[in-house]
C-alpha cells in the first residue's frame, strides 16, 4: 500500500484527507453549538428578558417621544398659567377663558397624537408650532413665554424626528 492509497484501495491526496478531517471537526463543533443553543432556548436567562424599562425605551425610540412630551408639558403649563393670579398680574387677551382652555387642550392632544401616531408626526408638529405661536396672544403671553418656548421646541423636535430605518438610509445617501 502506497502513501496516497486509503484502506479501501482508492487513491486520495493528503490535502483531501485533511479537508475531510477539518469538515468532520467543523461538523462536531457545529453540533455542540446547536446543542448549547437548544439548552439556552429551553432555559432562558432572567437577564435575557427585557424588563419594563427596557421595553419602554425600545417603544419610545420608535416614535417622537421627547418632542411630544415637551408639547404635552407646554399644554399643561399654559393651562395652569391661565388660571393663575400672580399678585395683581392677570393678563388675558381674546375671549376671556375660552382660548386659555382650548389652546392648552389642543397642545396636549397634539403631543399625545404625535407620540401614539408617529406616521403623521410632521402634521402634528406643524400644528403644534402654529398653536404655540398663537398662544403668545391667546394665553397669557404663551404661558408667560415658558409654555410657548416648550411647545415650539417640542414641535420642532416632532417635525424633525425620523424613523431609524429612514435615518440609516439618509446617512448612506450623505456618505455616497
């Protein structure tokens, strides 16, 4: 029997024998990895399951959450600033009380809709910006300017928000 002859009498090179030995080793390693993966699936780690905070963060990342939250906070701030008397200072322009109620409610609704219906984020953001600007004359100088600024920044963030898939495509377009 020569160097390159196998036990069954066929001729094979050393290279072929080494390749078949490597393939057998790779198959054994793959089988052990699959067995380990099956054990992990059968017994999941407590750390592998996302907790409530991690699920919330994942949910919030898929929507214009910060911008919508700022618009909602601005609505609440304007509502309570319309009901305040600071000393003898009570500025009220327009129809007494009606605008001081409708504008904050509109801002709260726009913020909530922007968070829960992110498909229409541009529409809700533009409306929030328009209502924020109108609040300057409609609700105590826009909630003593604090509410107007919060609603304006929130509206801009809602309009500028972009889903992650589209953000990755935009980055690729800029790079090319």
